[in-house]
C-alpha cells in the first residue's frame, strides 16, 4: 500500500471518529436531559407524565404539559436508561472516543511536525 493511500485511510478514520464523537456527545447530553424526566418506582423506570418520551433513536420528550400519569418505559428505552445512562457507560464511551481522537490527532501532528523539520 502506498503512503498516500495510508494517509487517506487514516484521515478518513479520524474524520469518522470525530463525527462519531460529536454525535455521541450530542446524544449523551440530550439523553441525560430527557432521562431527568424519568422516575423509578419499585425498581422500574417510568415517564413522569403523558405523553411518554423516548430515548431512541434520538432522545425526545414533548414539552407539552400532560397529565401526571406514570408510563412504563418500553424495552429499548428501559435498556438505554438502566445500562447506559444510570451506569454512566454512555458518558464513559463518549469520553473514551474523545480521548482516542485527541491521541490520534496529537500523534499525527507530532509526526507531521517531525517530517516538516527534516
């Protein structure tokens, strides 16, 4: 494989990594905001009022003031809430993606600097 092809693949990977980091950061912030409207009773999560919100595919909660009724989360939302939000796993994955992106960009910048100084 030629050096130029390697650089193109590396650059494409970094762009993809940065895009994933930005998307996951926005999703994480939004999911935590929406999850603040979830209440737990008897160890099960419920939406505080109607209409029910959603954590998938993009977190949303209607700002309509509905009746104060407990609505059980569906299986997907319950999984996201219990295993990704409550455990902070989503935030940890987000931080790890940013850490990886920063390390890769730093290495590329360092190698580019040493190449230019030759």
